[in-house]
C-alpha cells in the first residue's frame, strides 16, 4: 500500500512539473522577447519548478530502489537480461536516466537566475534548458499509450 501511495504522488507531481515547466518556458520566452528585467516572480517560478522536480526525484528514487521496477528488477534478472528486454530496460535505465538528465537541466536553469549576467542571457539560457528538459520528460514518461510500459494518466 505504501509503494502505491508513493507511485500516485510521483504521478501527480508529474503534472505539477509539466505545468510549471510550461509556465517557465513561456515566461522565459516572454522575457527574452520583450527585454524585460528578470523579476522575483521569474525566480520564484524557477524555484517552485525545481522543488517539484526534486521532490518527484526523491519519490522516484524510493520507487526505483525498493519498488517492483528498477534496482530489484536488475538484481533479480541481471543487467544483461534487462538490456535485452525493452520493458525492463525502460524501467531500470531509460526512465531513470532520462528524468535525472531533465531534473539536472531544470536545476541548472534555476541556477541561471542567481548568476550576475544580463537578464536577456538569463532568459535565453533558462528557456533552452527548460525546453530541452520538457522534451526529455515528454519522451521518457510512461504515458498510457506507450506499449508495454504505459501507466494511467494519474
């Protein structure tokens, strides 16, 4: 029951991240296009995005380490078998690594706000980092329509 609750929280937070990430991309593009100053609202949006991403990462790590997918799957079957099976490879490697990269990009994008660089550069860097993170997340989420790995919408 505990793992199920963590899985549901992990899935719900995916939507929070996607909404905040889209808002951050739009806000960064807007700032980049208009030439406006980087505001406390821009910093706060990046902070909330990063907190959501890191919370989801922690839940995901618990699920990966102790749930039925991830490390136990690799230990039970061996990495050679995991890498030959598309579904096992997705859960043990692809989802995990893709999300780690996306969260690292979100964290770097948030860190851009702290730098002493021109605001236009902050917006441009944040825009591209957040956009690439979004693409990676969309590619590695177990959407319901994905054969073999699909999960419910929530």
